């Protein structure tokens, strides 16, 4: 955030491009639609044989999700997000209700499923729940702003987040549960919770992780299912090529590594084409990009994410109120954490958690959630612009 | 509704600080990912390219067809038939025991094999362990135990239906694949079945053998017989097909460069198919004749040689079997059945591995020994009174015959036992100082008895030439046996026995402990025919490459030359034996060729006699020597001689001719 002349010109462009009332962050839109385009092309090329007779099935659906998502994003961006603060209890209750409903349906059909089948896509409450939880938590934190330094506040907020996370975790969706916790922590930190509380919470998580993964199994208590432990620790010993986890990790590394500098192209992407790469249109979409377009392609995708992260980070200081700052912080944590865990998994430095790559992975629920979040960000941006419009723009440019 | 608390200084220093730290964390995350990508894609990219390529390319070995075997006239005796074999790759089977068992069970159903657990033996000898397993499971586990990384052919010749079923459901049968294979086919079935040997996957012992260096585990190689001896020529060079496969191991249809399989060289044999067929039939004829006379003839063998160079023109053993069953893979049960008393061991090649007392057919050898050592001469006449005495031993002619004065020629022609007992007595040497016996043993060995002939058909029996040393060996065996099992269970030798003149007399008429194979006898008579050259019999003539080019001609130099004194006299005796007054005159009456022959009737205690006949025809263009034995077939003239007549008839006239039964009851 240094090159002031460029930034100024960007701001100028923004000003001429968007009228104050419709203000949308154009750079964020560039990042978003750039990622959507790459996603569609990557999915289109890697799923041609998955559905017999419909080579473009997944690509077409992904485009449809993107179109619906864009409409949702634009619609949300027109509303003042601040009004959501009134509905924080309702939002939280809705999130809990969705997740409980999923669990009940799963119990009724005797299947462990984290989604509800709807006509057009599988509705995944744990995905939508991420945004709902961020909104609700932002509201709760702002309410207790005066007592933010108290341990009681930190405990209450964390309990709200952990309660939701626990519901998601039993679905079982360990990945989304961890997203909930990370979002809550980040929001507390940005809101100004004492550093000791944050440090204490981090220490608590570290201890419980060791307990669950190492101490409890040694004592004969299995909190997590063996395959979950396997997935969480598999990346630490990649050479033990015996189980499915390390197999998937190795295949992903081979895919990305074999892309070399400029990629193998569509025709020679054998890791993807011949199905050595697992789940290549969902969890391992980044490996597809790495194999097909090489370091250049992977770097391009990362740059677009960096752009998105930068624009979101900027909203934290720009938002017209703390509620907006906290929502932006929660969404930033969600995006950055998912990026870190998903890409980290594909390159073998993070465990397998089933976390999708926002805007890249195939999936309606993931897309809808991300676009709702983006709509909120655009709303924060627009509201900030309006607020600044009344107060002068000097601050924005700082 | 907006809470006033939510209003704040928009860029408080604390917030800016926290946002900056959050930005720093984001920057660090991006930095780590970038460096990791750089490491994976730029620094170690080529290594992952190699891994990706080894992932997708599976090398499939294309089995090279083995060379064919033809007879001396180009008739195909052993050929190939293309088939589909079902192969299991043990490492790619499900790892869990239950899944693996279920898969092999389904595979058994598809292949129509039994799923009932049966005894499955691991290892051999004292360390063998047994488990109850399905036959296919047994085959896979046995192979894994012996050669852990080799593929296992569980069905060499799968049906079309099984092939279609498995190819369409490859993903349901991980670790199971189908391969094009070529199987051995034997169009003449039982004819010469014991000669060819079998083919099969290379076993652990062969893999260690330098002769098989460079051969990959799981390759098909020759085992036993001509397949084994000439494997180096018959075996082709396997090709490699490189196919692209997906993660499920299914071929994607994309073709990659491949190396073609090169067929092995054909092997031209010295065998004459027609003679071989006639010989096999003649054995049956001989047995039938013996049965007609009330003898329980149960098997036989013949060998026909070219006496000039030892080329085997025909060789057969009865009972025989259809080797085509081995091409398809033979079950343990069938294999045990083929190696049992009930089936009378059809796999056993009686012509080379069977050893028998040869009876009077040995007499020419005794004659040569007597003439050469000077204990007898051609003009000397022996006055037969029907018995021969030595000490308290008394031996008689067969049937109590009395021949009066006979010379050597007549003694051979009429097969006068007392004459040769006498020679045996004269040729005896004291056992002290002569552990290997005297001239008789020496001449027996010169003619090739008691040692392998060197035929290109392993294994081969040595036979036995009895001498004092031999008796001592048996007594050592008896002692060892008594130590282990007690006296009552060992009937090998008498410990107080010594070599006597009687032993030498028995040897003189091919009895006692003397044992020889039909092949050895044919070689010995070959030396009588050709003037003293002991040939090294051989069946392989040449390796024939593609486009009929001769790759290598297999020369077989004679084993040795011997100088037989007064050979024409011995030959005359053999000639006279097929003429009026000879022992086989009735069988060869009107044959139209000069047949030199000798009957043999070897007595075995408690059993009917072995019926022998050995003959040669010194034809200037097509000389031949034939030896034939009918086990427990009675007198030589009754069973073996008629069989030999048919074989000779086939050789000279192109048809076996009528059956001429003999009635001579001399030995």
C-alpha cells in the first residue's frame, strides 16, 4: 500500500466509473471475476469425462452459480449492511436452525451428510453459516464494546462461535468448524480484545489439538474418527505412501510440481485427465491450475487472491462503523484462512480438511456463501463512500 | 437504531496497528505459498514430471510365442494357439484380507473354478505348511511365497465369456487383468508326448540358474523334455507394450511406443512323424499280443535310431497322455492322478528313464567280450547238454532245450543260454583286486551301458552294470537302512554275499542286477551295425529362424569308437536269428529286407518276463536300429518282435503292415 500515485489514479478511476450511490469496488470486482473465469475454464477442462454425454456439465453449472451469485452480490451491495445488526439474534438462530435441521435430516436418512438436497444444488448450511455467524458475532461484539476488555465478553463470544462450530463438526465438517473459530478469533482481535485473551485462546486450542490428536488416542479415547486423524496428520509424513490421505497429497504435489514453470497444457495434464488427482473440480482445483498452467498460472491465481485480500483489508479501516469493520474482518479471515488451508493442502504443507477454495472450487453452496460475503463487502464499501461523501474524502485516500 | 457506541474514530492508531498485523499475516501466508510453489514447480519440477509419467504409463509384457517343433520332414508336432490368460497382480489386490478373499471368490465364480477350500501346500519337504484355501487363492498365495513380485497366471486359457465379463468390469476386479497368451498345442496328442516336456512360469530355481539369466519373473519357459533342453532357442524375446492408464488402472486407449515380441526359433527334430505314430501303435499291438497269451503287458517303449549318427527317428513310451492338458494348466488332482499306480505313470518316458533287465539281447556284448579277451574264438564249438554247472549251481536252457554242439553264430541265432553262461564263467575274474569286474563289465561299459548316452533329453537313467563294487554299494545301503529302519524292513542285499561266478554268468545273459534303458540298447546295437561307433543319440536337429533360415545345426559327435573283434561273426548270429532256425524267424519271415535282430526275455522274480526285441537293417540309404520292450509281455518273439516288425515296415514300406505274431519261446 505504498505507491500513492497509482492508488490515486485508481481512486480517480473508481470515482468516474461508479456513481456514489452505486459505488462498487472495481478492483475487487476484477479479482472476483478473474477468479471466476479461471475457475470456469479449469473446471471445464478437467471435468469433461465426469458426466457421460455432457462434457460441459460442471462448467455450465459453475457459470450459472456465478451468475446467480453476482445477482445476489449486487442486490446485497445496495442495502446498508448496518441494519443487519438489529437482526443479530435472528441471524444466529437461523444459522443454528439450519445446522440442526441438517443433522436431523441426516439422522432420519441414516447418512452422515452435511448438505440438504435442493432441486438446483445441494444446500450446505455449514457454508452459509459462515457468513451468518460473522454477521451475528459482529453484532454481539459491537453490543459489548464497552466491556470488551472483560474476560466474560471474550468467553461469551467464543462460546457462541464454538457452539456453532460444534454443530458443524458433528455433521461432520471439520473444515467449516475450524473456519468458524478462526473468524471469531480474528473478529475479537480486530475489535480490540486484550492480547492476553487472544494468546490464552490460542494456547487453549493448541493444547486441545495435542490432546485430541496425540494424548487421547494414546489413552484409548478416540475423539476423532481414525480417517480424520489421518487426514490431519498425513501431510507430516508424506513418504509413508500407504493410505489414501498420503496418496491424495502425493498425487496433488505431483500434479502441481509437474506443471513446472508454464504448465503442461490441457492435452498433457495427465494427473487431472487420468484421475490420479482426486476431487479435482472441488477440493483440488488449485492443483489443476498448477498442472495445467504451471507456476505462472498458480501465481496469477494467487495474485488475484492477494488483490481481493488487499481490497478487503482496506475496508477494515475504511468502514463507516465498527460493525462494518468486524464483518470485513470476519470475511477476510474466512477468505484468507480457506485460501491458506486449501492451497496449503494441495502443495503438501497443510492437512486435508475438506475446506474449499473460495471462488475457485466447484459448488453452489460455496459460491453463494462467497458472493453473499462479497455483497456485504461491497455494501461496506458503498456505505463508506456515502459516509465519506458527506464528510469529505480526505480520509479515504490516506 | 444505530447504537452510538458503534461510532468511532475511523482510523484509530490501535485499529490501524491490528489491521497492519493482519495484513502482515496475510503477506506471510502468500509468501510461504509462493516459495513453496517455486520449490515444487521450478526447482523440483522435472522430478514430478517423471513421477507423473510413471504414474500414467504401465508397461505390459507381451509374451513372445515360442518356436514350434517339427519332425524331420517339417510336420508340426508342437505349435502355438493364441488364448487369453487371466493374470493376478498380487500387490494390486485389495490389501485387507476380507476384500481380497471376496474378490478372488468372485473371480473363481467368473472363471468357473471351485470356491471350496482345499488343501494348499506351502514349501516342500519337512518345512511344508498346509492351509485350506480356494484353488485360485492357493495359486496366488503360493506364487507370492515363492516369487513375491511376479504376476500369477490363474487361468491360462480363459473362456470368451469370462474374458468379456472381466474386461467390462475391470474396476470391480482390481489386480486382475487379462493378457494375450500363446498356449502350446500338440496336434498328435499322445504321440511322443513324453519327449516334449512342458512350458510354465519360470520358477525360483530356474531364476537362480545362469542359463536363464536376464529372464524376468513370470516368463514362460520350458520345463523338462525338449522344451527344457532347447528352451534357449525356442524361447522368444518378450515385447513390451507401454499403455497409458488412468488412476483406476484402466487403459485409456492412447498408444505409446512399444517393442514388439520376437517369436522364438523353431526346432527341427530328427523324429519321423509317421514312424513315431507307427511306433506308438506298435507298442499297443505288442501289448495286445501279450494279453492274448495271458501276459499282463502293462507298458512298453521303443527307440528307433539312425545308426550312422544317432539321430532319433522315433521314440515312444506307453502308456502315454495328452500333453494338451498341461497347456491349460493342470490341477493338483489331475497331476497326482498322472503320477499314480492307477494310471501307470504315463508321464514317465520309459525309453530313456525306464531301466530293465534286457535278457538275451545282451548276448552280442558277451560275445564281443569273450572274443576280444581270448576266452573264446569264432571256430570253437560248445557242446550243449541243456545245463551249465558251476560248483553247486546248475542252470538250464529256457524250456529245457538241448542244442548239442553250437558255435558262437548259432548260439546267438538260437539264443543258447548255456553257451553264454559258460562265457560268463570264463570271463569272470576274482572280486579281490577287480572291484570293477572283468572284460564282461568292461565291454558292457564300452557299449554304453551303466552310463548316460548323452541324449538331449534329460533326465536319463544310467542303468546298472553289476560288479563286485556294485555289490558292496548295495551292502552299504543295506547297513544304513538297517540302522534306520531295522533289519526286517530292508531287502536290498545280503550282507554275507560276495561276487561269484554265478553273478557273472547271469550278467552274460543280461540278467542279475543288470539294468539298461531301451535307448542304451539301441545305441549298443547301433555300434554293432556301424562297425563300432557308439553314437550319442539326439533328437534336436537344428534351430530354424524366421524365413526358414537355419540358425544352428546341432552336431552330436559320437561318444566313442570301439574295436569289436570278429564283428561279422556276431552280426551273422543276429542275421541268422531272423532266418529259418533263428529265434525270431517266424516274425520276420517274408519281410523283404535283411533284418539283424535279437530276442530278449528277461526274467524278473515273481513277475512275467520282459519281452525285448532289438533289430537293425543295414540299408545303405536308410539304415535303422530299433529297440523295443513290452513290460511283462512274455517271450521276446511274442510281443516285442512283432512290434519291431511293424516299425521297420513303416520305415521301409510306408505302412506298418500286418501283425505277424511270433511263437518262439526261447529267450
